[in-house]
C-alpha cells in the first residue's frame, strides 16, 4: 500500500497576560537628582580611592576576565563621588508637581483638553509597553486611537470656537471706529506673542543663511559701518566743518547761567 502523502498543519496560539495596571504611572524611585550646574572642583580628588578602584578593575579584567564586574566597580566609584561631593537637587512635592502642563502659547487650551491629553498619553504608553500579547496589544492600540481621535476632534472644535470669537471681537472693535483699541487688540494675538526678544544670530550670504560666528560678526561690521561717516570721506562738507569749529555762542557760560538753565 502506498503511504499517505497528505500534509498536515498545526497552529498553536497562546496568549500571555500583561500587567498594565502600573503603565503610565510615575516610577517609584529614590534615585537622587544632582545639580550639575554646581559641579565641585574636588570631584575625583581622592587619589587613594581612585587607585583602589583601578586595582579592582584590573583584577576583574586580568584575573577573573569579568568585564561586568569591572564596569560595576567603575560605576560604584562615580556614584560614591557624586554622592559625597555634588549637591542634590530638591525634588518638588505637592499637588502642583504632578500636573502636566500644556503649551502656554495656545490661548484656547482648557482643563477638558488637559484631562483628555493625559488619557491619550497613558493609553499610548500602555500600547507601547505591551510587547508579548498580540490580542491585548491590538486592543490597547485601538483604545489609544479612539482616545486620540476624541482629543483631536475636541481640540479642533475648541480652536475653531476661539478663532470665531476673536474674529467677532475684532469686527466689533472695527465697526466702533475705536482704532486705538482695535490695534491694541491685534497686538495681543497672533505672531506678536511669539516674537523673540533676542537678536537671531544668523545672516544671509550669497550661499544662503549662515550662523558661523566669524561670518555673522563680519557681516554686521560691514553693514553697520556704512551708517556712519568715516574721517577720510572725500564727500564730507569741509565748509560746514570749518563753520562748526569756529562757531561762537551768543553768550558766555558761567555757573549762574548753568544753574538757571538746569532749574528751568
């Protein structure tokens, strides 16, 4: 009898439970945050401690051939020096420290948008953290997409209502012929609030825009020096210069006349 040459297939499906209860919450850690802006000069100044660590690292690499232990010795040295010499930043406490702040450039932003935005962030973290469960990951992604669509819709509607309100206010001011308040109101909206106070360190050259220090300073020098008359300018009015140098005042200065002038 001929053997059966039919092919058989077997699909095995296994779901793994993922704990998503702690996803999106701030990690509970006691790791200190150091103030690196006040880095001390005596950091790694203990020669004996440094030499002992070097000996331990060489022993782990040469004798035990354990690079992980050698790296652990190095990390221990740095952590101890940071703890002993570098000041620690104070961690803010209280209800205000847990608030997620959105951009202050959006004048239409509301508490409802903030609440919905926080939910979007939590759902996104839950979806990205789940790696093993296919069905659960698909479910979390769908939940994230749904809450994100709700946020986008609310954000568009809120922004549209705010813009319509601003247009209505501008129209009323324009019709009232109050030009002062009209232009003052315009100055408080739009790009006026986004103007930078500092001068941009960038100039336009023949090749395009450049932020190179030497190029910018040289460009500023050549442009601004044209605003002033140089001493060897042949077009300068010599007659006017002579007249100004020989100009005589109509009266003589004295202490009394200066005091009378200042007290006017």
